[in-house]
C-alpha cells in the first residue's frame, strides 16, 4: 500500500503583510525565509518582498533550501475578457513555470474589499447566480491555458471577494471544467460560514492546493460585517495557525486523505507579528499539522 505524501510550506504573510505594510513592513525577507526553513517547512509562497526575476529568485530560494510553491494572482475575470487576462497572467505564469511551482493561486479581485480598510465586509461584490455560467466558462478557459503551460490554476475562495461563501464556491465549481482546481482555505471557509469537511467531500477530486489557517472563535463571534473590514478582522487576530484555534485539523487531514489528496499544505496566518511572533507560530503550525497528517496516514516529505 502506497503511503500518501504531503509537503509543508509557509506563506510569508506571517512576517510581512502586503495589504497592511504596518504589519512586518520592516522585516527583511532574509528573516522570513531563514525562519521558514528553521521551523521545518520546505516551501514558500511568493510575497511582495521577493525578487520577481527568475535568476535572483532562484538564487534566494536555493540559499535557504526552499521551493517556490505558488503565489497569489489577482484575477479580474468578472470584468475582463479571457484574452485580457491571458496577457496579464503570462509574466507570472512564466516565472512560476521556470521555477517549477506546482500551481498558480487565482483570487477573483474585481471590486474586492479584501484590501480596503475602510470598506466593511458586507460591501463585497455580489455576482448574480445567473452570471456564474459565463464566469465559469471564462475561468475554465484561463485554467486550461495555465495547465497547458505546466502550472495548473488553483481557485482561492476568499473573504471580501465575489466568491466568499460556500454557495458561491458551489456555483463556481459547478460552472467550471476540471482544469479549474480548488484551493481549500480552511480559515476563509469557516470565516465565510462554510463547512470544510462538506466542501472536501463534494470537491475532493478537484483540490490541488491547501491553505491551512485557523480561526480564533472568540474573535470571530465579535465580527460585524456591516462595520468591520476584512483587514480590521486581521488586525484583531481572527486568524492564527493550525493548533491555535477552533478548527479540527485531525478531521481535515483525514478528509483530505479519504480523497487521496497529495501535494502541498501551506500554513498561512495573517497576524500582527508584534503580537504573534512569526517563528514561534510557524513552529506551532508545523507541529500541529504534522501530528494531524501522520494520524491520517500521511508521510511528510520535502
């Protein structure tokens, strides 16, 4: 019997938040990468402080014995044509392909409020259900192109965007082809009122990337979507790493194993590094995930 394998990576957002420069804005990239590797992770996602040219980025990653796992792409297919989006994505796709990144993380950012401190969560874009088939057709075409370039697309449901809730995710998955992979983000699903295990049961065969963050239940209870922005919630500490919140990662890992998921799991917890030391929390997240993954029958590779 072949053992299922996972690789663990870390997002740089715990050290430096690109949407909130006051959170870790002065932290050198060197610190982020050194501590990521020291905590046990073998991969990193891209962030704003990373070099954007292949040669320099390859050198920096090799210096810290880290793989480029993926990175966020701010998609605009709710407004753009496929042709426009293909031109926008090409440079990022070429960089990821050159460095053997396994996926491109697509977030739908047309009219998003995820990076607007003054816009409460209830001002997120709402896409009529009748518009999802056309949106899904455009998304599928983009994903097929990404796949043809060797860097599959993984779709990120995200608070403050047009695909935030489980229902919106359902409509996206139903109206897209198999080329559109799914990024399960545990924290965003719970924050948006969704059921992680139910989503994995429905779409486990399409999951090609995982973001593991946890939720502080006491903070979540205080969120008022009519007044609180997404960034307000981040600053108040709604997110944390696996093992420090309300999500049962033993159940999550077992659900992923039941659908034979193999690949990367990325710890991503946007917090205030002055309140939550990034290295300390990186270690907590790694150890918690490792215990849950091993219990589900996984082996951890690098």
